[in-house]
């Protein structure tokens, strides 16, 4: 949308309230009093109170020079980010508790101090996002003649700088009656200095045309901050024109099936910030700019209910965690916009302290948008095929037990890509047996040339074949071709050819067929290989969280807490070998997982393997 049209709509609908989140100050105060006294909100409010009491006893961690240098010197992100996110937790907590308990001056003072301290930070960006950026340049070349160039001013806007601008702006609007005037001025000053002015002076940024979460988070946060702070419609229209272009590119990253190939947690993150901005924009323009009216946005909203295996266990393809709690506020809000959306159970909600990044926008909306009268329902039994992403997901319920199967095609240049074409997951009643390792620890190397040497990213950490000792390779041309997709009351079928995923010139065909019989429940996996010449080796690799135990020469067993999974194969055709896999998970912990390798004893030009997985 062009700037002139945006300005016309803004002028037509002037914002007369003190905040876009509430009708007026009286309504805001009444709402906080109501939830403070409501038994329905008590578990959520108690979590905030407990965290506030803890944080009040502790010192604010400093973002020291030593911490800032660690990423550049070692590639490790955890040390700086641990302190950074703890500071954001203090910001969120003291803002919320000040609104919940306005009579307690110690909380107001703590809020004022953390707001001032965040305004003092050298940068709101993370060191990992400043590689090669002016904030890390070490040349000293200052002159009074260059004063108009504003040397040393912030230039970079990353995810967390944008989020911080959003958070400070929204917190200021909610608490401005109790904020010192100088602190209010500092917030305006720093948001303009670090967000709005760099956008105009140093943009466009790469994220403005990104087709992944960055365009939604950065763009949505900048737009939200502007909607909160800018009264001048000319200035606001300048920002919103840029932001609307950015979120349009975000939507281009989705196909009509609404799948987020970055994984569920990036849906929650990127689409969440899209929704937060779209809601504020719709309110500011009295519905004249309504991004929710787009059918693609509707389909994206439906993605959440499709990618849960049971409870809080998700289909965690790409850089996604295996378990995730839902943002209940976001879910309830979307249910109000799209009545056909499946509402998750309230017990699956994200607890206040669950978000290790301590993001303000979802934290407050997990209060503000929740309807305590809505308790939700368990995920229903269903089968989905997301045809653009080539994700096949089947969730079966028998005698209150969940049995779920998920597999993917796609290509090997997806956002947060893993080389995982043909990979699959098997899950039973809260426990995953054939698994996706999800995201590893984010470091400099993790997003560099060595990305696919990490076991969680390379195909050697996925349940796909190893051919002639070679793994899958990355690239958009490395993609699956679906051959059959069907689902019924009892039997679901998914077949694809993904020979192009391998740089094995003699491999002409690799058809993988999944037959998922839900009543048993049982999965039959059949791979058909065709080579132009006899291959050197073929190994079927299976990734599991549980140690494979041999039952006999043709069967291994995975024993879970409530279920067992039998893996049957012909030992005359394939030789089994169980291996331990060690890697560093997303939170820096060393974990052990397992691979069951089934190597074809006598590989030929035409080979077929059959592996049966049966729950008992």
C-alpha cells in the first residue's frame, strides 16, 4: 500500500485513546483489577508474582565487554544471550507486576531502573547478528568535519533490537502515567535513535524482503512501535509503508497450504509478531487495513493444529524443538478471527517463565487475549497433507491413546533447512520413538559453511538412507517428487521419489512408500532403489531417542514408558548395527540419541527394502 493512501486512512481515523490495547485509561485500570482478583487468571498471575519476587532479590546482570566479545572470539552465543534475556525478563516482569499491583512502589522503581538500563545498552542487537556490521568495526576515524554523518550512531536493526523497541513503546504507553517524564523522553529518544531513524537512513535492510520470520518480527515490531509512539500521520505513513512491504514478503514465504517450513516454533514466533502488528494496525485504522482478511493468513493460522502429534509434542522438522507449549493468548485471538480454528487445551499453555528469550509481546498477550471461559479440546484425530511443503501428518486416537506419524518431502534449501527429504517421525501417546533431533545449539558455525556437519542438520541425523557412504546435499534442486498421497479411515499412503537429494550420479530412482495402518497401529516402510551400476553400499538409517534392543535376528525393540515399538526386517537382506549419537542440543546440553543402521548385505542395481514398525 502506498504512503499517500496510508496517510489518508490514518488521518481519517485519528487515535483518541491513550493505548491501542485498551479503550481508555479507566478501562485499562479496571481490566487489571479484574484479572488480579479473578480465580481464572490466578495461575498466570501467580507465575508473574513469583518471578517478580525472585527478580527483586537479584541484581540486574550487566552486558559487559567480556560477554560481548565472546561470540566474535569463540562463536558461542549463550553467555551474552543469557544475560541479555535475563534483562528482558526483568523488563517484562516489572512492567506486568506494576500494572497488577500499582500500589507497590518497589516494583515501579525496579521498572524505571530496568527501562533506564536498557536505554543505556551499547546495542539492542545480539552480537551474533552484528557480524560485519558497523557496531563491531574497530577503526578509529573521527573528525568534527564529519559531525553531520553522526559517527557511532546505531545502524543495525535485528530481531531483538526491533523487539526491544516494540516492548519499550508498548510498556511506556501502558505505564506512562507513573513514569518519570525524563524516562518517557529517553524511551522516545532511544526508539527513534535505534529503530526509526536507522530505518530511514540506513535501510533497506535484508530482512525487509526476507520470506521468513525476520521480516515479520523486525517489520512487525518496528510497525508496532511506530503505531504506539507516532502521532504525526506523515511520519507514521513513512514507517508503515516500509513495514507493510516487509510483512508482504513474509507472507510470500508461505504457499497456499499455510505450512511454516521453518518449524512450529518459528510459526509461533514469526506469525505471532505478524498478528501482533496486524491487530494494532487494524485498530489504528478502524479496520480499514485488515491483514486478517487475506485467505493465506487464515490458512497460516490453521497450521498450529496440524503439527501437533499429541499434547505438546510437535512435528519438529527443521530448527524446531520437539516439544512446545502454545501461546494461549495468540490461539484465543485467532479463534476469535477464524471460528474454524481448533482451540488447544488450556493445560498446554506456555507458562510465564517458559520463553527463554523473554519476549514482551507474547507475554502480555498471554494475559490480555486469553478467554478463561474457553478450555479448549484435545487435538482431534486427523490426517493432513500440506501439499506445497509436502508434509504428511496423521494423528490417530484409539482408546484415548494417540498414535501419530509424520513424514516430509520438500527440498533442501528451506528456511532453517535440514537435509532431511524423506525423513519421518513415529509417536505414541506422548513419547516419540522414531524422532527428529530438531535444532542444535546456535553458534557461528551452526549457520556457516559447516552447518550440515552438525548431526541434527545433516541427513546422517535423520531417518533416511546413506548411499555409497554419502549423505544428502543441500540446494533447492535437491527435492522430492510426490508419487502418491491418499488417506482413509484405516490406511494412509504417502510415496515420493527423492533420488535427487543425493549427489550419487548412478542413483536413478529412490522411491519411498509409507503405508500407515492406523487400527493396528503399524507403519510399513518400503524403499525401492534403481542404479545405473551396482552401488557400493546402502544403509537404511533410523533415528531414535531410545536405545534399540535386539529381540531376535529380525527384530529390534524400542521400549518407552507406556508403549513398545517393534522394528522388523529381514536380516538375510540387511545387517543391523545400533550406534550412539552424541550432540549439543539447543540449550547447550550434551545429549545422547541413537541410530539403528540396517545395511544391505548384497546391494544390486535394483534393490528393495521393507521395514515394519508395529506398536504394542
